[in-house]
C-alpha cells in the first residue's frame, strides 16, 4: 500500500511539474480570434489592427475569424463552447452583452460562460447621411420625416439591435416616423446600401463609416453623445441638439470561462500594449473611435452594471409600447 501511495504521489508530482513549463510556454500555437460580425466593418478593422500588434507580444500568430449570425450570438457561442486554454478568444460588442441575452435568443447563452479580459474601446453611435442627399443637419432630417412620414429611409444593422433602439428613440424624441431597413451582419452592408442609393441615412458609429466620411461620401448629422468626437469634432453631439438619446458600442476581449489566470494575464498584457502603442494611437485617431481601457479586474463589474441599466431601459420601452420583446 505504501509503494502504491508513493507511486501515485510521484505520478501526480510529475504531471504537475510537466504542467508548469507548458503553461509558462503559452502560447505554443496560433490563437484564434473570433469577430462575430462580417469582414470590413468597424469592429473587424479595430480588432485586426489591435491583434496585429498584440501578436508580437505573444510571439505567435493570431488569426481573426469572422463568424456572423444571430446578432453576434453565433460567433460568441463558439467562444463559449471552446476549450478554456487561451487558443480561442472572442470580441464582444453591445449586442453580445445586451441584445442577445435580453431577447433570450439562445437558452444556453450566458455571460458567465465567458471570462471577460478587457474592454478596449468605446464609441458612440451616430446618424450619418450620404453627401449626395439633401440632409446636412438633424433639422433637415426631422423636417423631411414630418413632411413624409415613413418615407425617409434609415439603414440599421439588425431588428432589435442597439441601432434599431437608437432609431426608435430618435423617432420618439423628434415626433417622426422613419422607414427603418435592417442590414444584418455589421456596417459593411450599410456602407454598400448607402453607396448603392438604397438608403440615404444610417445609424452606426462614425468609426464604422470612417472610410466614407474621409472620402466625403458621407457626413455625420449627429452623434449620440455628450462630448465632441476627437476625430470628427465638426459633427454635432446629441447634447448640442437638445436630444436625450445616448447610445454606443464597445469592444471587449473575452475567453471561455475556466481559462487560467496566467493565460488571461498574458492576453490582457498583449492587448494593453497594443492599445497603448503609438502605432494604434495614431491609427485610431483617424477612425473616430475612442480607446477606453478597462482591465480584467474591472471589466466584469462594468459589463454587469451596464447590462442591468440598459435592460431596465429596454423593459421600460416594452412597458410603454415603443418596442416588443
């Protein structure tokens, strides 16, 4: 019996010693980074830029995989179901934290199946017009919508999404009725719709439309925020237009729940380095997005508080008949 116990102890000790170097060597292979939206949108561009810089700190290859569907639920569900070894991580946005769980789109979709590592950006949404349109200000849009209810076309990203909610709140505050057209899959399809003339207005972030804004194919009408955008300071804020509407998204790095603290620390450090780097700071200054870091010690509480606050707003809108669940 003593020999058996000694052998068992020796085996456990050997396995423990073997596990140490393996963990210390993380990562030993490529890391998959899931973006739950289509390629070409604002979230995709930001994540790819950050990840390109971060992978240098991890001394491995990190590849971005776009997995669309379910208002981000399809991609994030894959992250939730992945092995918690640090080789699959994902990027949460507003819909991942708010829309999907509030609408209970998937019964097994719960944020406690994830380890939130860091928030890297925040960006207010905006109403954006094609420069070929006659809409140069919010008053232009409101006047046209009141003259022809249901005729002014606004492209958004998904029914029931943050941007749908923003458009509904804009209608409610201004006493207007728009024709709201959904383009699932992120900002890339909204861009195409505007360029093709399907819509003259969209609700999304200025950062998502930075390429069209910079080439003068689109103009910002109003940003749903309190303070001017550092990149597009000429776009009026909602506060300046006497609107109470405030809406925006964010990007949060996450891994499957159960991932080790050591691995979380390495991923967190790599992305913080990338966010703080001169390369990213200079790049992001041209895309209308605000770097807004929260590390692993704070981001979970922030996400929980944000979720609770917006859930209450949504429930109030359901009670008042503005939206249905």
